[in-house]
């Protein structure tokens, strides 16, 4: 008795088309003769699975099979065309990523032609302000460029490339071998023309037939506002030229931003430290704070404590992936004088005395004894 097609694929009778396809691919991989070289029965089981999927993947044949069984779809003696006909592409997907290794019109072959040039990477150093506000900077890179003498063809001026005699201009050489499934065809780049489909009888003397020469080239790169170290700009078609007129690759510009003498970045915010004296912190002050947009008046109220943060909104870095700008954050740093004149010291002592604060070096007690021990 013939095996049930649903059982062969390992699915329920109500399985969807996608479930059938997934099950078939899995079973086909498991049972393919190339994966079971020591099992002579693998080829027959593989054909049974392929036959089952060929029937169940066709709505009309599946309906007849569900109603009449195998007799409704031509019986077990169906031809190889019935097994592999309309669904051969699924088998190719399972084993060859969509590329038909068999002879016939089902195979897909890439077009012949010169290969694409390589992508090029370069690091560009830019200034802090250029990163914040954007700029146009020059980037010089050494890379293969289209030969001006032959215009990239690789052929000497006055001559042209000719179609490759070995591959007939396809850029591929196909080889046929016999397998248990019939004829199998493999394709590989033509060694004579390198896959371009053309050969050059008289190479250009400047580029020696490559169609490219290596030289330095400078590009003007538009740096958008808000970039930072690690940002990468992609310039399509500005990479290495492809050989023999092939499409150029891309140029990737990795940015490295220099430091600023006053400001640092915290995301889209600019951060700076504002040094003030004890008297300014206690009594308050105001002064002009230099920003990247110009001077701003910063008012420090009386009693300001060390570490207090003043925020100037919208004075930070433009948001690269959004609208508006970050903030400018000025952090107060109260500076304590390290040396005082006698008059200054006397004023501070009188100030401390008025507040009942003990000042000056201790003359007795624990800390005094420790100091004496190290004198």
C-alpha cells in the first residue's frame, strides 16, 4: 500500500501551503541522496517526498488526492516531470539558495559584467565647533580611480574589448555532470575573462588593462550639525572604481571630533565649569559667559553652593535625528584661595568670629598631637 502523502511530509491533512513548503524542505534536506551516500534507498524515499509535495502543493491535485487518494492523481507510476515539474524551484531553494543546478530554463544566472569596486573607509578629524554646527570639510583619500586614457574600459585608445570566446560573453562557464536526479549543471566565473564577459586584445598602457589607476582624490564632505566622534558618513559611489568600468564602491567617512578648551559634550548638552570665589558665591555676582553662540549673561545669586548647575536652554548641540538643540549646563566651582595676605586673613578671621566659627590651626587636642608627632 502506498504511503500517505501527508505522512511522507510529516504534516496534518489541514496543513497550509507554507507548512507544506517548510516540511518539504526539511524532509528533502534529510533524504537527499548527496546527504546519504551510504544509503541506496535514499533516492527512492527522496522521490516519494518530492512526488507528495508536487501533488499537495497544487490545489487541484490536492483536492483530488483528498477525495480519491493516489488514484485521483495518476497513481504511483507518475513521470519524473510530474514529480519535479512546477515545484522544482522549491527544491532549488532548499539546496541551492534559489539557483537551479539542473539544465533547462529554470536556472537563474547573474548578468555578466565588471565587478563593483571596493568600499573605502577613512577617518576625518574635525573641530569641535564643526561637529556642533555642521561644516563642509575636505577629505583626501588614496584609491583606485577610472583611468582617463581608456575611460575605464582597459583597452588601449582606439580599440575596444571583445566578447570572450570561452564563455560567449556570459561571464560564466557551465559544466554538466550526471547524478541520480539527472543532469546537474554548475556555473563558475570564466577564468579567461574573470567573469566580465569580455577580453582585451590590446591593454591600455596606463592602467595595464585594469581600467583603473591609483591616485589621491579630495572630496568635499557635508558634515551635518550634531555629529560626534564615531559618527559615520556614507558617500555613495565615492569609493574605489570597479575594474574595467565597473561601478564604484562607497566611501565611509568616520568622524573624530577634537576637544574644546571650555566645553565638553554630554549627549546633546554642552557642559562647562564656572569658577567663582568664596565672596562671589556668598554675595552673588554676574558675568559674561562665553558660549559657542556668543556671550551670555550668567547671574549667580547670593548663597550659591559648589556644584550648582545653571541651565541655558537651547544653547547646546543640535539634535542629529530630531529637532531643536540640547542645553548648555554651567556648573559652579567655588575656588578657595591657597594664599592670603595678612589683611585678607584678618578680614576672614573677623568674619568667622562674628559667626562663632573656629578658624586657624588647632594648638591643642588630638590633631595637634598628630601634627607634632610628624614634625
